[in-house]
């Protein structure tokens, strides 16, 4: 009889509406701090709530779940599953993977042996895409021993690029050192930021949102051609659905695909805290 595998992902992964539930993925919430109030992402505060708080210039920040919270979560799920696979965003961007490893160390050895923890080197919708592929592969054969090797080409060829509406959120989110020299003192600068070697790296700057989005579409088209069109495409937005829909239409025209084939996802609070309201992201991964 095949082992029953449970899938866990921290709440920094962004999925199109309903997909995480359809895939039966359990979400481990990170903490969202609004002033002195500590919330659990998706439990006591929603993505929309966070966007509204930021638009009112509230002090909003994030922190990983505590190891004991993660350990408790694992223990509850071990009552339902034979094995657990726990997926996390890049260690270059957050301490969630480290907290999960520390939680693993808190468990009795027989329980710990039933859990596999993976740093997927991604974030937001790119993380969601790789998690989706991992779940599909494991549901096919349940082979945990080789999952990292089998995921490697998908991780390597997954593209994610985004632009932001206002650079102040990157600064408030503690990302100023990575972007201040890149941007300088220019006004209305919108950077193009790519996921590169598990890090978010600014690669271009444009004066104004429209030129930045136009360039983002071009970059996505270039990656699409490299993948010979055999890929899944997701777009993410942070309180700016109309802008994301327009960007999707333009990308669909360039690719000769139906816009509806490209799924939309709401940028999670843990990402929007750093990127800010008005962010637009395009991600794609090989099928």
C-alpha cells in the first residue's frame, strides 16, 4: 500500500485562487506585524487587510513562524500522514527554512525521520509553481528520495520578474542596501527585479510604470521562447487587479495564447510587505 504523503508550504507561496486547496497543500502561516499587533498570515489577517494597512502608512513587517509553532504543526499532520514534505522559500530571502529545520530538531527521532524539508529557492508565484510541480511528481510515484534531483531542472528554468509601484516599500522592508545604489536619486523609477540564484536582483530601471511593465512582458516573452512555449504562466498582483489583467492581455497577444490560460494570483502579504501595493509579477515554469 502506497504511503500517504502530506504537503506543507509556508504562506509566502502564492497560488491562483483555490489551487492550494485543490492540491491539498497545508499552509504554515508566517507572522505579519502591524505596529505592536502580531498576526498570522491568512488566519488573523488577510492579504487585502495588509494592503489597506500599508496604504494608510501603517508600520507593517514580517517574521518567520517560530520553531515550536512549526513542530506542533508537523506533529498534528503526522497523525494523518505517513510522511510529510515541507516546502519553503529561499533562505536568501527569509528564515522560514531555518525555523522549519529547528522545528525538525525539536521532534522525536522517529517523527523527524518521517519529514523532509526543502528550500526551493523561490518566492511568491515562482514558489507556487515549483511546489505544484513537486506535488504532481510525488503524487505520481511517491519517491521522496529523488524529488530534489527531479525538481532541479524546474527550479533552474523557472522565471520570475516583477516591478513595483513605489520604492519606499523596498526601503521600509530592509531592502534598501540592495536597491539604493541601483536606483540613485532619480524620480519615478520603477525597477525590474528578477529571481536569480535564489535572490531578488534588480536588473533594469525604467522611468514610469508603463515602460517597466512593457519591458517585463518582453522579458517574459523571451523566456517563453526559450522554453518553446511548453510552460505554465502565472501573473500576480497586489491590490491592482486591473493593471495585472491589462498586462496579461498584452502578454497573451505577444505569445499568441489565450489570456485565460495564464492564471492570476494575489500577491501574499509576506511579499507585498516588501514589494508594496501595486506590484505586478510574471512567473513561468516548464511543464
